C-alpha cells in the first residue's frame, strides 16, 4: 500500500531528524490511518533509529543527534505503546526481543559517556530504559529493578576500582534470592568477558551495538527460561 | 579581586535549577550548535595543524560566548553556577604566565608558550591514571623518571595494594594513594632528582586519596593534582573538594576537562568551542594554575585521531593568540609499548602540541587503560618536541609531517581490539631497566624515518 509507505516514511524521517514533536504527530497519523502498529515500530521507528545508529558509528552523526533521536523515540513510544500491547496480545504474547532495562554507572564512578550511548542505543532499539545516572549505590539499582519489574540490569564501570561494585551487585542479588529474576550485563573499557564470567554476570559487550545484541540475546534466553519453568 | 571560592559554592547552592538532561541537550548541545552556525565554523581533515589565525581567533570568541551564555553546572546540586562576563575576563587575566614545578635544582618553570615558540616545551612523562598492579608500578615510573630529557613526572593508578583489590571511597583508597606517593618520592630519590615536580595522586578517584596526600611527605605544594571537570562544563562537590583542599596548602591545580570530540559539542569545531569554554570556566571552578588539554575521541578515545589532533591544535592556538596561559597537552595514543604505531602516534601528537603552543605530557599508551606504557615513548615525545622547537618547524611543515605520520598509523582505529602492545615487564628488562632489544630497535628505526621526513635536528 503506497499510502502506508508514506506514513512509515514520515515516522522514519522524524526519528532520523530527532524531532520529538514530528515523531509524535507522524506516529499518531499512521495509527489513525490504520497502519499496523508493529509496522510502525519496525519499519518506521526502528528503521529510523537504525540509520541514526549507523551514522553515529561511522562518525557522521554525533552524540546530540543520538540523544535527540532518543527523545523522538520516547515521544512516539508513549503513543504507540498501548496499541502495541493489544497487538502483542493478539499475537499470543509473542513480544519482540525488547524489555525493561535499568542502567547505571556504579557507585563512586562518574564516567557516563559510554553508558549514555548504550542507553540511547537500547532506547533506539525499543527497550524501555531507566537510566539512574552515575555514582549509583547498588542497593538503589536493585530496588529500581524490582520496582519497575525490569528484565535486565546494565551496569557500567570505567575504573578498575569501581568494578568490584559490580560483583557486589551480583552477590547481593544472589543473597536476596533475586538472581534468577534479572539478567545482568556489565560493561566499560576494562570489563572483559572473563571478568563478567568471574563475577557471575550474564555477559558484557565492547560497544553499544554489541550491547544491544547482547540485551536482545539475554531477553530471549530469559523468555525461554520462563517458558521452560512454566511448562 | 577574584571571586572567593565560597562565592562559587554559594552559586552552586543557589543558582537556577535545571535537570542534568536538559543541561546536556538544551544548554550545551543546542547552544554550541547555534554558536557553530553563527560563526560558520568548519574544519578540514587534511589540515590538522592550521595556519589560519582568523580561525583560531573565531574559535576563541565562540568559546568565550559559550562560557558567558552557559556558565557551569553543579551535578551535586543540579543548579547552574552563573558568572558575569567581567568575572570570566578577570579569571583569564589572572591566569599564571609562569609556574615553578618541583624544588631545588630539579625545579622547572612552566610558561605560557607561543605558536611556533622556539623555546623548548617541558616534558612531563607518564601515563596518567593507567591502571597498574602493584608490582609493575615502580618499574613503569622508573622507566620514564630515569630519562634525562624528562622535566616532571606523572603516573598511573594502583589497582591493588598488598594483594588487596583497591576500591574507590573505601579506606583502601587512602592507603593506595599514599602508597603511590611513597613510591614516587622513592623513585625520585633513586634517580637522583628528589626535587622533580609531579602530577600525582592519580589513585585518588574520590576526594579521599587527594585529601590524604596533601602533606609534604606525599604531594608537596610544588606538585600538581587534577581537578577534573565533568563533561561538559560540569562540576560536582567531590571535585570542588579537591580544589578547596589545596586553597591554603597551595598545591598546583591542573584543570582537566576531557572534552569529548563527537560528544555534546558535536563535530570537531563544536568540541573545540566547548574546550575553550571549559578552560575559561575552569579558571574559576577549578582554580586552575594551568590547563590540561585532553580532548578525547567519542569512539576511539585516543588523542591521536585527526579530529582530536585538530582540536588540540586550534584550542592551543586560540589561547596563545588571545589569552596566553600555560597549557599542558596530553598524548593518549591508541597503541601500546612494542608497537611501531605507538611511536608514530607519539611523534604526530608531539609535533601538533609543540608547534601550536603547548607543553608535552604522556604517553597514556594503549588508551591509558593498561600498564603498557614505557619510558621509551616518553623519551621520543620529548625529543620530537625539542626538535620541532629547535628547528623552528612552521605550521605548514608540521601539518605535512603529521599527515605523513597519520598514514602510517591511522589503521589502528579500525582494529577491533585496539593495538595494546606489551606490558612494561615485557617491554623492558626489569633488572637493567632498559628497553628490550626489539623495542629499542623500533625506536631507532622510527627516529631515522622522522629525520628523513625532515626533523633533522632530532638527536
Ligand atoms: C573521559 C574520561 C574521563 C572524564 C569522564 C567524563 C564522563 N562524563 O564520563 C573525566 C575527566 C571526568 C574523568 C575522570 C576520572 N578518570 Co577518567 N577517563 C576518561 C577516558 C579518557 C574515556 C572514557 C570514555 O568516555 N570513553 C568513551 C566511551 C564511549 O567508551 P566506554 O566508556 O568504554 O563505553 C563503551 C563500552 O565500554 C561499552 N559499555 C560501557 N558501559 C557499558 C555498560 C554495559 C552494560 C555494556 C554492555 C557495555 C558498556 O559501550 C560503550 C559504547 O561503545 C578514560 C580512558 C579509557 N581508555 O577509557 C579515562 C579513565 C577511565 N579514567 C581514569 C581515571 C583514573 C579517572 C580519574 C580517577 C582521574 C583522577 N585521578 O581524578 C577520574 C575519576 C572520577 C570518578 N570518580 O569516576 C582511568 C581509570 C584507571 C583505572 N583505575 O581503572 C582511565 C582508564 C584513563 C586514565 N588513565 O586516566 N575521566
């Protein structure tokens, strides 16, 4: 349907432009024209975010564009979310590989550039991200994850002297009997896969693109685990 | 009279509220974007060292306008620290033009350098902040402290003490920072230069370590410590505490805004504008005695990418022409010890810094993220800087040299795991404290190449 294409194109352009007003209007228009909400999500919003992500990786776009796109996505998601839920329900609960993430730079560490990029890219990929900022005590990270019923906890640390707090987080989750409830991913320039494994986290990624892939993988794994345990 | 620091604390407590997100996007990113448009700022990746005084002046004006428009942000109170234009200007007029580092026969005087200054840049050796296991800390620092060309030293951080993991804001931070300083003082005595100046307390991540070492047995008043600014144009009470701590003690404050090129300022020109604004603001918020110029690349970290080299070049020229002050520029190469690329990166960066008006600090080899830095690249950094000044290399000649060197190392930014090279204990014979033969050989070969390229006075 040529008409549907035009609506999707508008949504995509608004996301690439990082224009939150335009993305809200375009999303609403598309919904009113009966375009499938899943198509709006995948072929409009995500397609636009993809372009922005690629331009960022290639050094054509910079952080402000990424942040503006994050805003534009948020505005559109607020409108589309209820319709998506209905749509997922129709499909028998077959949700996309996204979920709720709590992100933070851990206690005593104020390096947030990498964490912000990861958070923006996760948002751009349809995750609902609760970014707690920097220097966040692990208790608060866990409490927020419980409160918002997160699927994933993402911790960032750039200092070898703050990385131990990520281990504390995993240990505390275990002690609280909550380890199975959340997937934990860790990251930062000094974080290696060996470190992630040693502290009992579920994975790490070297950059934001890989972080999104990791998050999607973890969400799938979590859904399978839940599926298995229910059966 | 310059503002009392109490006024700054008052303003941080009482200034207008704004959320951090809005500061980042609405204030810093948007205002910078507008200013870049207004002044029509652009850069040319083939002109890393610029010979365009008008551009340097415009970048300066744009940065001053940004500083006047925005002020600074306190992350602790979520308020804007506002400044009157006159206060910023007074701050600039009072920037030290000379600064003695160290004491006695080992003292050296930093000074505000000019563009193409024929006076030698000072050589500040070390890989600031790079994490080290305890057993590698002394060999690493010794490797550069023993180099005669070195004027001042700095160091990495201790990851563990006595086999115990160091954690920030834990009592062990006090121990690790004091341990760092004990080692440094011991090394200075060992190389026979006990009075040499230092930039240290790198192991102080919170303010704890910094407070614990403000004592003549550790950091002397003739030494320097970091007062970082957060990205972009932000302070927090931790870093305010560092500045306040040295008010009476009199340690040298080094402001450290690590402007992210490709970050909130956008591309290189906007990032240069943010860097200029950060230095102007840091005169007041960090009480800086001198400025550390350390822009980093958003994706590659290193200071040796084209865009970051360009920013270092234009920021130094902007100040040299409009508000002379002491700028020490960091060299943070992508590559680590025992790689030829590390030497090319170091040479290129040293050329840019020296010719455009800075002193040399480095090298934070392997992104400053591993104990893979050695005295040999610090030696090369100094030798190249000295040759550039001695020979009177022009801006255009410097640009040609840098472009040639970029061709030899730029591929490292495409390497998926970087180019970290070898640890200090693999790059040096620790018994003799000499570089291993293949590392020394590489150094000799690269020097020959540099001479052939035109750095004929390279000793
Ligand atoms: C910029 C910077 C700063 C800025 C930070 C500004 C900010 N708002 O973040 C400032 C100047 C404030 C700063 C301060 C300090 N810094 Co600093 N800093 C850096 C630097 C140069 C770059 C970091 C960066 O932003 N990189 C760019 C981003 C995009 O990369 P990234 O963070 O690695 O993130 C990517 C991946 O890691 C991954 N990722 C990140 N998070 C996550 C999370 C998850 C879940 C996943 C999956 C993936 C993921 O994806 C990201 C995107 O691709 C590094 C050097 C380095 N090699 O990293 C030093 C570095 C981290 N700093 C260091 C130090 C020592 C300090 C100070 C202690 C200095 C001092 N003595 O005061 C203070 C610490 C203050 C504190 N309490 O934290 C050391 C750490 C050494 C150590 N012990 O481990 C480093 C390694 C370098 C150095 N030699 O100085 N610093």
